[in-house]
C-alpha cells in the first residue's frame, strides 16, 4: 500500500483528500503546517507528498527546498490555489514532480498521483509498493 503525506492547512480540504485517498486504497498521514511536514517527511518514508504552498510556519516552497536539499527524492505533487506563473510557483516548479490547482476533483488528483507513483498490474492505484 502506498503511503501519502497530505500537507494541507485547510481542514475541509485535508479531510476531502484523506477520505478520497483512503477510499482509493492509500494509507495517508495529514499535517497542517510546514514545520510538521518537514518533520514527517524526514522521519518516515512516503511514496508521495501532496504539498500545499500556503502553509503556516514554514511555507510549502521552503518545505520543498529543504526536502530536496536533504536529498529526499520522494515525488511531490504541489496542490495549491497559487497561479503557475506567480514568482513562488516559478521557484517551486523545478523541484516539484507535478502541479494541481485548487479547486480540483478527486479523480483529477488520483490521475496526477498515478502518473507519479510506480505502477504494477496495469496501473491500478492501490497496488502495494
């Protein structure tokens, strides 16, 4: 089973993501600020990180930069309301593995995730890693 770290400070969005991913067969952990995201990503192995950019404490951009400087190569899908042509987005995009704008549909999130996770047996989302 894939382990996904959800980094989202809006409780309703985090709950929506967690429920949808659980229903799709993913194991999830949720954190709501940048400092907790960095701590979780450095202390546990995740197959994928879903990262919001607008976080309290350490920003999503800072989290991603620190993960990459620590040689954490886990795929990171940025899930944000920020526009892709903003200065922050321009700085993050080379470090991220994908980008999904809010609002989004669960099927779109799952599709983006499938593109980033190693697949087995025809590309099913909930295959063991």
